[in-house]
C-alpha cells in the first residue's frame, strides 16, 4: 500500500495453486528493504505501462494506476490498520496457453481464492464449473 501511495501504480497478479505457498510468503511482516520477490522465490518481470514489476510466474497480470486508497473502518467508525486499493487497469498480460479461441479459460490456470477463516483457500477447477445465462 505504501508503494502504491508513493508511485500511484501497482500490478495485480493472479495467484494459482502452483503459486499459493510462494504468494503466502509475500505476506510475511518484513522490513521495507526486504525484497519480497527474493523472499518468495519469484521472478520480477518489467511491466509495459507502469513502473511496478509483475510476477513472471503468474499467468495473468493487470498493470494498474491507483484511483482510490481507502482505510477501512469498523461500524463504529474506528479506523482499522486495513486498506483497500482500487485502480484502473491500463495493461493486461495473459499467458497464451490459457486462451481457447481467444477466450480466457479461468479453470485451466487453477486460480485460488480466499475462503475465510484463518487459513482457508479454494482452487477453481473444471469440476466446479457451471453455466448460468443472465435472463432477458
């Protein structure tokens, strides 16, 4: 968040099941001078449109310019040490291996998502896919 405040830019990188443990290492509370890429064994790759590097191992990356940084609060208004950063996507990188007839195959990349609790995550897979068209 401090880097986003300083530069106005960031990169969102899709976390996949093969990257899960390394992603988790990047949440370690370390000093600002510690390189999280080195800490997690990840490779920085230059972005095209923003100064922040992207994760070379991630199959999908969004280069972003910050539009809003918000400190979150409790219902009583007391501020939390938790922040939300929103941004405009100005560049997209997708590994061609995950495009089928020009359409991104979400499940093929094996993305993960937070599931609540202190440690729960879920992997998106083909076995949980269903389709639902919007009415009308």
